[in-house]
DNA sequence: CCCATTGACTTGTTTAAACAAGTTAGGTAT
DNA sequence: ATACCTAACTTGTTTAAACAAGTCAATGGG
C-alpha cells in the first residue's frame, strides 16, 4: 500500500486542469474512467476529486459529473489563501523580498495581551517585530508572539529568515491548523513609522492563531499590510452537513 | 441506508464541543469509541471528524488522537467565513438589518466589465445596486451582477429581500462554489454618497464569483464594507496533498 | 539506572462491494 | 406529437476489512 496515491492523482488532475487539457465549463472524465486510468479504487479517485472541489478547481453534481470551473489568475497578485510563509509567497510571485527584525524580546502575557491573542495569561512569549520589504519598499509590519516553551533555541538570526521553515525543518513540528481573521484598521503612528503608506490611512490586518500538532496554540501573529498589495483569496463550498437547521457559530 | 449519517455525527460532535462537553486542549473519544456510540462504520466517523477539522474545531494526529481546539468567539462580531447572505448573517448576530435597492438595470458586459467580473464579454446581465443598513446606519454597498439567462423572473421586489433565498427556494438552484477575493480600496465618491464612512477613507472590498450547479458562473458580487464592521474569519489546514514539491497556483 | 523492545493502542490509506439517488437519452404507449 | 417509462449512465453514502504508521507505556535485559 503506497503512501498517498490520492495525492498523486490530485496533483496530476490539477496539473492537467491548469494546463488547459480539460475544457473549462465541461465535464472531466467520469470516476469510472479515472479508476481505469490511475488503476485504483473508486474511493481513492473520489478523495482526489474532493481536494479539487475544496480548492475551487472543479464542481460535482450527482447524476451529472465533475465540471471544470478553473479560471487562471494573474500570477502577479499577492495571494494569501493558504498557509504560506512570506518567503514562500514572494518566491511564488517572483517579487524580491527581504525581512528585517526590528524588535526581539521576551515578555509575559498580561490580561490585555491574553485577551487579544488567545494565549493564557501568564504565558511566557517571544515578541518579534518584523518588517517585510517587497521590491525594496516596506509593506508589511509583522507582530509575532511565540510561546517560549514551544520554541527551543529561537534566536533573532533564525527569525530573520523564515520562522516557519525553522519550525518545520529544524523542530520537525508540523503546523496543522491556523485560524485567521481579516479586518481593516486605521494606521497607527507605529505603522507610519515602519511602512510607506502613501495616501492610505488604513491597513489590512490579518491576525492568525497557529496550532502545533499537540493542539497547543504556539503562535499568534498580526500582519499589518499596505492596502495596495493586500489580496486574500478564498474558496467557499456549501457542504451538505452545513445545510442543517442549526445556524453556525464558528470557532476561533 | 439513511441519508447523511455523517452529517448527524458531525452536528452532534460540534454541538458537544460548543457546549463544552469535551475539555479544550484534550482528546476527544477515539474513533473506535465513537463507532460504538453512534453505531456506524469507521469511515462514517472519520468523515464527520474531517468536517470538524476543516472547520477548525479539532485537530488530529496519527497515533495520538483527535484534539479539541475550539475557542468560542464573541457572537457580536460580523463574520463572513462561509457562504452566507446578508440576511442570514445579521439574523445570526442579532443585529437589525435592512436592504434597499438603489439601482436595478439590465446591461451587457463590455470588455472592461468582462475582465473585472469574469463573465464572457457580451453576456446579458442584471445589475443590482443595494445598500445594507445595520442598526439603521448604511454600512455595505453591494454591486450585484446576475446572468440574465440564469434568473427567470427576477424583479426589484424580490431582490430587495434575500436574493440567495430566492435562488435556492424558488428556483431549486443549489449554490455550490464561491470564489472570493478580499482587498482594501480607497473610498470613491459613490461610496461616500451611499455609506457613512466617518473618518475612514478606505473600504474592505469582497469580490465573489458564484457558480451554480451547472458549473456556470451566474453571479458576480462586489461588496464594499465600512471598515469598522468588516470581519472575515477563515480556517486553514495544511493537507498532505499540498505538501508536494510543486508550488501552488490558486485558481479563480 | 538506562536503554531497547515489545505490544497495545491511536489515526492514515487503500480496496471492494453494495445500494441510494440524480440525470439523460431513447423507446413505448397513448 | 406528446407523455411516460425504462435503462444506462452519473455521483453520493455506507459498510467491512486489511495493512501502514505514529505514540506511548510497560517490560524486559544490560
């Protein structure tokens, strides 16, 4: 039993869709056809297709088929629809990026900080302030709070690179879930000190709580973006289990 | 074979988590336990759990268990994390809301509009402009474009209510996928004409393309929000199939 | 005391099969 | 011609079983 046959099928189909091998607005080959082509069971094909539905590549309809709804996007846009580090995103979009650490201290979460971040009061934290430059212009001000007891040996040197890569590669800690909130806020003095806001007086603010594989929230980040480059993409699917009578009261 | 046993299990577990019946940060009962409790197969339990992972209620780890990572949220916040109509959202948050249609015309998509919306050039469209009031104050300016050939009998009267409800209930057209983009834009004269922006000079803009069950994009909407009430929530999970070498190039 | 191994758990992946239910085209009876 | 029905597709749901792989505590022997 090889590992992740459904992942291979997912990537194969995604590649074909992006390459335009299936006409947009038309049906993909049926599940039975794909079973024959990939030599696997129906469940495995269906799992790959479910991933394509989740990511907005296709849509399914009972009794009909799997429809290609892919529309290519300008690669220059600065997308944030998935968990990506700043370095990953800028590499993908081909923009030159760099990161400066402007503050690196230890602190303990007080009542106010605990309420804002979701850490329990009294938690010892690294507080890291970083400025991201895009093509030489300061565009993102990042406030990172890391649980001290989850980050053995974090130094400013490491933080200057990609803290996500540090976590995943060095610690073998796989980042699993990230709860994010996007708001728009007025620029503060601090924002103006570090970013070139031009004529804007607001910022796009993305706050996120990240959990490690132990189920411990180990990071709270607030990213304050220059509005002109901020672009968040998302894909929403109404799943049957949401269709119930009960209204939703989302977590976070 | 009853319909959607996994949906029942999903809702049962979600309800228990929200009610605090499982300690936060602790493990839920194991799959085997849940199989016994709900009297179903392992796959069905796993499907319910997968929904809870997607929605940020729990996290799983191989060899360990299913961990509760639920954190309740203030119910007053104006959340947009799933496909919801304005009416649904305001009812859920308990705010009084009303909608005014300020423009309702037919138009044909020109080159520029086609590029912006994603409709093919030449498509006949309803153009609907609506203002949403929240507790009596105009807060959202909505530009809706509907494909004329997908909307038999739409009138201003109906549009004044919930166009989503109209679509789902009257036409039996189940809305499936919605591709959304969030940006921040400077307020235009038109924005200031309809909304009370106060000291803000920016808006939160959410553009969305909605597909019907035929795989046809039948709606393009741009919602321009007063920044103070805009709040978008999201949950991101790094799935194994994304972990590949190939970078992502999101659709839409 | 320390370290390796084992065994009993846990979730992750895949297969095979059966039935339910929606869609569509073609054939039949009116 | 029209209306209905059927048959052959399609995807949706559920079950059962097997094996892979990660975790953790108990049990050893050194």
